[in-house]
C-alpha cells in the first residue's frame, strides 16, 4: 500500500474522475436542453420512442452499453475514424450516453411544468422565441437545471462498467476512481478501498443533500 492516506496514483484517478464528471455534465446540459425542450413540448409520435432511447441507460447493463460503444469506436464502426477507443474523449462520449437520462429527464419535467401561460404572456409583449426561452423558460427551469447537473455529475462519479469497456485502465488518461477501488479490492487492500469508497459515498450524499435542502429536489423529480 502506498504511503499516506491517498496515493499519488489515486489522486491522479480522482482528477480524471472529476474532469470526466464535470465535462460530461456541462456538455449534457448544453446538448440535453434542446432535446428535453422538444420532449416536453412535442406531440409527435416519435416522442415515445425517443424517450425510450433516452431512458435506455437506466435499465441496460453498463457493460452491454460499453460493449456496443466499443464496437462503434472500433475498426469498421461508425466512429472508427475518430480514434476514441481507450482515450479520454471516448470515455467522455460514453459517460454522456450513460448519464443522458439523469440530465434530460429533470430538464424535460421542468420545462413541462412551466406550461403555456408564461410563454403566451411573453409573446403578447412582443418577445421572440429565443427571447422567451432565455428570459422566461431558463429562469423558471432553474430547479431542473440544478437537479440535472447534480444527478449527472454524481452519476458519472460512480461509473465502472462503461468506463472499463471503452476506456480501460490507463493512468492519467482513463483510470477513474471506480477502477482504482476495484484494483484495491482485487489486491485485498481494503484500507485504501475504504478511503476511496467512503470519499465517493460522502461526496455523493453531500451533492444530493444540496439538492434537497435547497428545495430543488422537491420541485423537480427526475
């Protein structure tokens, strides 16, 4: 076991994990906003199939999702030319797919809860569609954004199956805390596994506590 409470390798895995969770959450909030808005407002027959696709990572085993993402990134796959397999970029893409429902669903519910009346009132005052979204929708949907950001970030922290399948275990590149915990348990180094696992447990609890004590979690439920 390494000297000190947390080894240099574990600190490196922590930095990769935080970077992955932060970027994944940020990109999902941007990319998930138009998708969530469409799901909240559309009457299209495609809504149900799209919602099912968005929610698929909730029920699909992470290793299965990771396997098909690996095939897509591998030779002959549609993403082969991007050389994403076993890179941080590939890990980021996989994390976004894996955490998609945890971001899109709270945003969709928040948008749906706004209703038509505030938008119609803004339209009567001469506000355009983009102006209505910026000045009316975004402020009213703030609880949904907070919930989506916290859940997306926290969910990414604990990734294992998808990470292992498409990222492997490259220190400083794709090795995250969940992989480090697994390695410590495999080596019967339970003390270090406890330190990392306890830290993740505490961080996840504090993030969720922030949502519920702020009142956001009671107003928007994913």
